[in-house]
C-alpha cells in the first residue's frame, strides 16, 4: 500500500503542480506504473475546475466562471498538456521528416502553428463548455478530464516511444508497464461516466475510438510512435472531443 501511494504521488508530481511528500523521490519504474493514475489525476484536475466554477458562478456570469475554471486547471497542471499541444502543432505542422518533427517539438520556443493551435484549442474549450447548461458543467469537467486521459495510456500500450529520451525537454516520459496499469487507468477513466446521461456514453466511446485510431495512424505514419508531446496533444484532442460529442448527441437525441 505504501509503495502504491508512492506511485500515485509520482503521478501527482509529474502531471500537476500539487506538492507531494519529499520521500516520493523518482524512479523510471514508478513513473511507468504511475500512468495507471493518469485518469485519476484527471478527476482531481477536473474536480478542482468544477469547484472553482461552482464558486465563481455564485457571483459571476457563466462565461466568466468558465474562464476562471479553465485558468485554474491550467495553473494546476502547469499548462503541461497545453504546452504539449503547442509543440505537437509546431512539430507536425512544420516538419516534413521524422527527424525534423522531433527536433521542432524539442525546441522550447513556440512557433506559428503552435500559437494558432493553442488559441483555437482554448477557444474551443471555452465555447463548447458555454453551450452546456451551467448545472451540467461541473460533472462534465470531471468526466472529460478523466476519460480524455485514457487514450494516451492506451497509446503507450499499443505503440512505442520514439523520441530522444536523453535530450527530451519534457523527460521523463512514462512507457509501457503491466496490464494491471492499463486496466486501472481504464477503470478510473470510466468511473465518472456514472454522472453522464447513459444514452451519451456509447457515442462517447465510439468517438474516442475514432479519435484514437486516426491519431495513432497519423503519428505512426509521421514519426513511428509517441513522444511526451504526442501524448499530451492526444489528451487535449480527446477532451475537446468529449465536449463536442456530448453537445452533438444531446441536440440530436
């Protein structure tokens, strides 16, 4: 139990800015196992955003409350995934070979593709969340942040790390661990769906499968596997896909 707690704290340390005990330390083995808690971290991040939204909406408009909630979640994660999305857009937008794509993603400077991608991403999140009934937003945030972190874990288990781990600016990167890690990640990711309307869930699973299949095919064709930035970008695309799917299904059914 103590060792499992250390693995959880490793996930918390790596994926958020939340302080953890100094005794947590770091080991590649624990980081690989920590991917099992990636969706649980999503529940924590989404839960924080939900609480901030509820508090802000008591005094402010729904739009301002959503904005404050998004800012809170970005601060809580240190813009970890947003940074990855920007690097992904720069690399895959400006690179024509595997070597060039990987080199661009390692560059800490943001380019035109990254800036445009980041702006569109944040705008999409804001506009999509604003379409929900305010009473739905807190649970939507929790479920979206949890489930969106399952796809990156599955990609780790069905692909290979293709970056330069020794020179990566985002190292260390979790890699394939035991099947137990995958099962636990899926359970944590699916758990918050109990708060989502049952008729939407099959469409969400279908949409996530499509996102995963296309995204995996695309990155494999370009670079032959995943990097930390690729995983972060997949999380962001999956999160936006969650909001979009819920809205479309809710309008049609």
